[in-house]
C-alpha cells in the first residue's frame, strides 16, 4: 500500500476538537477504572491536528510520562476509530487547561458516576432457609495473590483444593496474624471453586455470623432446618474460627456439621489467628482440624512486600519512584494491611494535592499515623540533624523529579512550555531561598544574560499570583527540598 495514499474521510466526523475529544473519551472510558480515568483525563483536551497528528493537551507535566506509557496506544486506537486519517497522537503540556471548563472537557458532566441502588443486607446473600453467606468479593483471586516464602504453602494448598474440592486437603486450615492475607485466600478459593463448579453451593461466613445464625435458629425453633440446610452445602468456608471459643452450643452444632460434611467429602476451609492446638476450643474440634492440611500465613519478607506494593501501584495506575516503594517495603513490616494503607495514603497525596510521593513525604505519613511520631521518625531514619540550607543542585534535582524533565533540558536552550516552566521555577527558588544573584543564576542556566533571568523571575511571580495550581506545585517542591 502506498504510504502517501489519501486515507478515507471520517464518517460523521465531530464538528469541533472538543466534540472529537469527547467521542474519543467515550471509547476510552469503558476500558479504564473510573478512578484512574477521572484522575488522568481530567482537564485534558484536543488542541488541534496537523498532518495526521492529533495534538492532545495535558494540564500538568507529570501527566506526560503516564499518558505516553499507558494511554497513548489506547488513545490512538480510539481516535482512528472515529477518524482514520489520524496516524499518531502527540502530547503537549498546557497548564492553562487546569480547571478551565471552557477549554477542557468536564468529565463529571459527561461521565457521571452511576449510583447503585442500595439494597438492605447487600453484603450477604440468603442461599436457602437458615443459610446466609457473605458475598465473595470478585477482586479476590488466587492469580492476583502475591506469593512469597511466607505464604507459598498456603497458596499451593488453596490451588489444590480448587482443583479437587473435598480431596486430600480436607479440611484446609489456614492460620496467621491480622492483615496477612488469610481472607484474600479464603475468598479467592471460594471464587475459584465457583468458577470451576458453577452449580456448587459455596458458603462463606465468619464464626461470629455463624454463631448469630445459630442463635436465630434456636429462637425461632428452626434448628432442624438449619442443620439440614448447612449439611448439604458443597463448600463451607469459615473465617476466624477462634471466636467460637466459650460458645459451647455453637461448638457442638459446628462439630456435627463438620462431621457430616467431612464424611460426605464436602470441602471445609477454616481460618484462625493461631494453629489448632493453641485454640481454646473443644479437643474434639481441634483434633478434626488436624486431620487435614494446616498451613500458616506469616508476615511477608522484604521482597514479597515490595512485590505487593508494585502490584498495588499498578492497580492504582500511578507511577511511584522505585526508592519510594523500597522505603515503604523496608519500614512497614508487620502485615500487608498496613503496607497497603501507607500506599493508599501516598496515592491520596498525589491525587488530592498533586504532589508526587517521595521518601520524605512517606516518612511524614508514617510519623502522623504513629502513636509516637518522634519514635517513628527515628525508626524510619528521619531523626533529623540540625537543619541546613539545600544546595542549588538539590533544588534543581527536586524540580527535575517533580516535573519529569532532565536538568540538562532545564539549563538548555529549549523554550517549549514543559521545559520553560520548570526552568522558571528553579530560578525562582534559587533567588527566593538561596539568595542567588541574577548573574549567578544566568551562569548556571547556560550563560544567560541577567536581564533574561530578571524577566523570567517577573513572569514567574505574575503566574503565581494568577495560578493557584502553580503556587501549590512550588510549595510542594519547597517542602520536598526542605525550604518550607
């Protein structure tokens, strides 16, 4: 095919750039989770087209790398669906798009959140009279579970149970501390069994809910129906079995239910916070737990923690510097829940304040969440020495990281917007905080004349008075480099 041949004209082509971008977004939106879609496409726009290139404007420099790596192909495919003459997507940073409804597309208007009707007890499903199961969350799967030395045996046992429910790993007993992934494994195993056996009756509940159901059945004189129904399920999954301690009637009913299901080769999966022999339950129960497979889920090692963080960061569709993830993995060691909690705080820092998380900002989050912030600062390595002024090189490096541009580009001759703004920010910070003269700043930036520097500083001050977003960006850099 001749590469210069005229491409077919688009059918029903949008009348304007705004209409074209809206049609493209309509094709992209179903392919991305709502959170990342709103975050990364907010305040974006088509700025025009030129010789087969679609020019897409982004409101912040930090958007550039993420769109290039994650959305360029998707955007090009959507654009070509609407207009086959488009051959490539070109991105440019235009800070004037930020919060400008006249120039950018209002996503909340065109893509409103679908409000789901609330249904009483929607976290549970009544499977039959006397049987209530918690809903298995579809976000839990064995494929998404990060396997490490701390949980490899437990994960392998769950995989084996999925392939042969009621087989040699029956019952399956998982134990470990809070927030280590037991619930993920339980629900993921239930989901996998249902996927392989769609007609199976899988009941997932906690020991507390099981006890409440027993009490309700006794109150209403329905124990016979309760027993009959529970003893006909195909898979019974009970979380936190330790909580039926000192509940003699519940233990007795569970004992008989367990025996019936076991004899009929129905799968039983149980979790607890400690191994069977340490539970304060009847001996006849703990001895039956010991018949099957017992596997512990312990605290993850450093490599597993880092893998979990990378996986979660990918789910959030946010780029975090490797040093940040390594810092979290090194200092948050107790359980996976705390690990994910710190990462969630980092994501909120980015989405709500437009601040790229750094090692120092993560350390500050850890300190705020600690009962003893001073002790926590010492633990994470920020028992700070006497404060010193940063060097201008450190200021340049902070600006470079924040705007995702190289220092070489900043001191070079380029006048494109995505380079010009970081250059002016660095000049402004050097003048304001380090007392650098205009001559000295000009020397650092490739031998520029002091009047050029003076004009850049004046423009920067004017922009900061007019642009609240730019003011937030500068303050974020000041905090990061220790100037505020």
